[in-house]
C-alpha cells in the first residue's frame, strides 16, 4: 500500500476518533446532568422568548409613541383651525355691527343665520352680542331685553349688589335656546376673568380668548369653558368709541371632543389646559384619560391665548397580542424541548445502563470462561493424579478399573452438587451425604452426621468430597462399614469465622492396624486434599477404628464468587 494512502487512513481514523469523543462528551453531559440539561434548555428558550417579547413591546411602545405624537399634532391643527374659523366669524360680525346705528334682534338673527355655521364651528354655544352701557342705561337695556319675551329679564349682578359704571350685559345670544337664554342679561364685565379678556381684546382689536370660566348656560353645573371676544367700534375706526363685544361661548369639553372627532383618532386620551394658569385644573379632558401615563404636549394658539394640549395613548396596559402569541408559543416550544431533552436523557441513561449491563455480562462471561478453564484444568489434573496413583497401587486391571471408577464417580457426585448450587457455596452436610449415600440405606451399620450449617467454597467442597469418598471406600473394604454393627460418625464444628473442623470416627468394625505400605487413599488424603485445603490432615489408624481430622477454610457466602488464579498460576 502506498505511503500516502496509509497517511490518509491514519488521519481519517483520528478524525473519526475525535468525532466519537465529541459525541461521547455530549452524551456524557446528558448522563451527568439528567435533570439539569432539560431545565437549562427550558431556561434558555424561555430567556430567548422573554427577550423577543421585550423587543416586540419596545417596538410597540415606540410605534405607539409615534402614533400619539402624530395624533397630537393633528388635534392641535384641528383646534387651531376651529379657533381660526371662530375668529373669522367674529371679525365678520364686528365689521357688520360697526356700521349699524342700532343692532336689532332681526338684524343679529339674520346675520347669524346667514353664517350657516357648519361642523367646523362645533363645540361653541353660539354667537352673542353684549353692548357697552353705563349705569344710567340699565333701565332702558332691561326694557329692550324684555321685548318679545314672556318673562322679564334683569341685568345681573344688579348695581345694588355690585356698583359699577361700565357694563357689558348680554343682549342677544343665537341660537335662541333654553340653555342660551340663561345667559341673557348677565354683565360679563362684572366678572374679573371675562373683564380681563374684554380689555385685552379692546386693546389689541382682535379676537381674544378668556381664561377658564363656568358659562352662565351651565346653570348649577360646573363644567369649564371659555369665551372668545371681538370688540365692535362705532364706524370703521377705533377712535370713535367702543360699541360693544361680539363673542362666542365654548364648553371646553365639547370643544375638545369635537376636535378629537374631527381628526377621527381613537385609542388616545387628551386634555386641554390654560397655558397662562399652569397648575390649575384642566379645562377639559377625555373619558379615556389616565393620570400618571406619559403624554405628548403641544402648544395651541387659541384666539390670542396660549393653551396646552396633552395627548396620551389610551391603549390598555399589558402585553400586546403579538407579544402574547410569541410568549405562549415560546413557552410551548420551551416545554416541548424540555420534554424531548428529558426523553433523550432517559433514553441515554437507559442506553448507558444497557451498555453497563452488557459490559458486566461480558466481564462475567470472560471470568466464567477463565474459571471454567481453571476448573477443567484442576479437574483434569486431579483425574490424572488419581489415574497415575491408582495405576501404581493396583495389582491388576480390575482393581485399577474399580478404584478409578469409584474416585471419578466421587468427583462427579460433588460436581453435580456444586452444579445444583450454581457453583456457589455448598453446605458440609450436603457434601458428606452425597458421598455416603451408597451406605446410608444399609441396615447392617449406622451413619451419624452432626454439625452446624456451614457453607464451603466450590473447590473446598470438591476436596472434602474426595476425602470423604476415600474414607468411606476404605471403611467399606476394611473398616466399620465392612461388617454388621459397624458405625461411622462425621461431626464438624466451626473453629472461627474462617475455619471449620471435620472429624471422621469409625467404631464397631474389625480391629485396625496401620497398613504395611501406603495406599493411594492415604496419599490422596494426606497430600492432594491437604494441599487443596491448605491445612494438614490428621489420619490415625487406631485399633477401635480409623479417625481423620480435616481443617477446611470457610469463606463468606456471596451471590456469585469467582476463583481467580494468582501469580504463578496458583488458585486464589
């Protein structure tokens, strides 16, 4: 393979390895923080949603502020247009009345009707005429005031109530309505606010608005209003003397509403204030006005008087529909993502547990394989030792076959017992009972097994089984189990937590003497079994019977215990 091809394969392997590591780290986060990651995703999406809502609300406020400013400018123009129209009508009336020797009811009524007041004059109570008279002309004025009227009219306030030399009582007020008749005969010059406006109008010879007042038309009401005065002089020159005032009374609330209707703007609140008496109550304000909300202020020139128009948004406080949709959608997405991430986290945890389980099973399988290999080797080694020793101690083939068969059967019986316990711990009683089972049903002799419940490890049980088999075989051939009335007692005690003592005692059999030569059983017990149990075996050939004492290790029971090979191949 070319060298550059090998380099490409190596680099590709590194990239794949790095990508797997990155994916592993990401999945590791899901495992390490199974609850934190979903909550973090929810918080992040919610934060983005809140920022989006904030941006939308900020845009809405800026757009609303721009709309309010535009509406305020439009309302200012509408109010000034109405004020200009009213001033134009009053100027026309002043020009007409200044050329007349006498202002008669018919003349004034015809003049007002010829004006054909249109919608631009809405908000005004009408147009009135108030001549200038002195105290001596009051009686004649009252006579003219009462002409063609059912009830008598008097000048108010009376001279008795308020002595004065100059008066400007209202003589005519068109249209002639019940409401306007309340104002007839009222001397406007007797009231300071009205008097100041009339003096200023006479001095400037131009339409002039008064300050805030309560119109006589209101009766017992207290609705604020104002008047616009235009002086009328004798002839065309102002040097010939002041003849009176033509004026228009305005209800401030109706005037502001009519201006709002003229521009056809909704969702705004507005109020009108007198610019020359700041700090006082508003002349008028709309029903949608809310105190404390931000306003846009515009100056309004209304008949030679500065007034202030304040406009604010009447939109309800709270989130807009777009913000609500964004918020609900964002919360829904955040909740969905949190749920999905939670499911992914749970799936990752389950996968991790499955991988751990498979790894554990694989480790168990490997350990079982090693253990099986170790046990098979041990068993084969035992079998080879048994075969070798049996062959050396046998005189003929039958004796060899019989000895080999019995010992292998003993190994098999113990193996079956261990298999039933799944190669876990095995009680001493079970091992002894299995090996003595062929003699347990013989009534010519007796067997006695005495001892507490003590568990042995698998290899220790195998070694004990071989020892009991050899002792039982020897007793059946030469000892207590070979004659009627013989007895074998197997008793065991637990010396401490890690060691058990087992005693084999024969009695009632033929006299026993120590054999002249060592047999295979003796070598098996004193060498092989002692080596496997790691403790010496005490085997005594007493005249009354064989006695054998074994010390067997006791290990703590566990659900599954594997034997491992230590250094040098020895059993651990």
